[in-house]
C-alpha cells in the first residue's frame, strides 16, 4: 500500500517537527502514536515526522525523505 494513500487517525494535536510512529490495526485503519515500536511494535508500519507547514517527512533506514503533503 502506498504511504500517500493511507489516512492516519490522530487522537491528539500533533507538534510540528516531532517524530511519530504509524501503526495499522487489524481492520486496516491506521493511526499515529508517540509510542515507539520498541515499546509497542504490533502493527508498526513506519516512522513519520510531521511538519504543520504541509510538508511530510518519512524516515526510512535513518534517512529523511521530505514530500509536500
């Protein structure tokens, strides 16, 4: 599944520049959490850094990939 097609649920107000972790539930819905996969890895699908200026940063293999949201 392409990352750009996933709609993430936030149950908090995100802070710009903070790292968040994306998880997928068994029903296919996705959410973002501050809990790392080391603490709770079930359903982990990726690490994200949110910028509130309509820019999204995906972190893969320790490298940041910036795209316009």
